[in-house]
C-alpha cells in the first residue's frame, strides 16, 4: 500500500508580533509638542493682553497729565477771581464803577455814516422781438 498523496498547501505564516502605530517615546514626544504649542499660544495671548494694558496705561497717564495741567490753570483762575484785583478790574470794566477820587470817563466812539450806494445805470431799451429774430436768422443787425 502506498501512502495517500499529500497536498502541498503552504502553511500559514507564523503569528508575527504586530508593531504598534506609535511607540511610547513617539507618543510622549507628540504630547510634548502639543503641550508646548498650547503653552506658546497662551504666552502669546498673555503678551498681547499685556501690550494692550500697557497702551491703555500710557494713554491714561497722558490724560491724567492733561487734566492735572487743566486743574492747575483752573486753580490759578479761581485764585485770581477771588482776589481784590479781579474785583477792581470788573468794577472798572464791566460795572462802570469808580473808586473815590477817580473820575469815570466813558468814551463815545463816533459811528461812521454808511456811504450811499449809487443807483444802478438805467437799462438799455429793449428792442422789439421781430428785430431780435431778424438778427438771429440773418446775423446782421437791422438798420432802423
């Protein structure tokens, strides 16, 4: 007896170990890059906010300086307005008052008389319509 014929069927490959898509080091590196990008974005936003605050501070300090200057000017005006010199000046100029021993003089400025407007020259006589049409058609003045 002869042995039964054997079929030459290739045997399945041995179970190979599948390689993971990312190694642990690659995954950690990817996570590190992502975290680094997030930190950089946050830093950029903080720097932009700090710049906006710095600009606002500069603008407000300028406004404060202007207002302090205006306050000094107004305090000077208030100090003058409450002084005797201001009262005397107003009495002479606005109140038309005089101190004892002074003579109040109010100059009267003469007003100039307006120059008369000369009457306009008389208008030339208007020619009849038929003369106007004659001049338009024939471009020659009509002897009258």
